[in-house]
C-alpha cells in the first residue's frame, strides 16, 4: 500500500507553537537561514524513525547539538530569553498525516512531555481514519 504525507502538525516544537503544514503533491521547503527548515525535517525524521534523536539538525550542521528538550522548550540561544517556553511543565506533539489512494487516512505521532523540568519518555501513537 502506497501512502503519501499530506499534513504535518507541530505543537510546541521549537519555533512552532501550533502549526499545521499541508503537503500537496511535490513540496519544496525553502526559507531564510534559521526559519525552521531543519526543525521541520527533524520533526518528521523523529516520528518516522521511532525516536532517533542522534541526528537532529544534521542537515544544517554536522555538529548539530539540538535535543528533545531544546525542541520542546523552543531554545533560542539569545541572552535576553533562552527559551520560548521556559515553564517546567510542557506538552508538545508532532503528528504526520498520511493518505492512501482510497483517501484513507492514518496519523503517526508522538507526544512529548516535560514535568517539573524532567523529560518523560515519548509516547508514540497511530490513529487510523483520522485527519489533523
């Protein structure tokens, strides 16, 4: 069965607070430096790989040092504000919607949670016949 990626939903993933990106046919991702291209690819890769976070930001930099906490908190690296979300408790999601030729949908995703500044184990999920 062939499925195509139709939507990407990011909630509290780096600079994306709540964004749905629709993919239509062939999609070209372009933008200025630091606009979120690698961040988007890391989100897709993380879900499809089942949680491999060893290769975050490799597209932009071989020595990429991003991790799940920096993505969930929205690490900025500026002196005035280190994180977009500095609070100790945060929940984030990355969801990928796929569609087959018969218009059946399936969503693959992960829930990421920090409680009292401690990263919990990611919860991966699959939802059949659901659209984001």
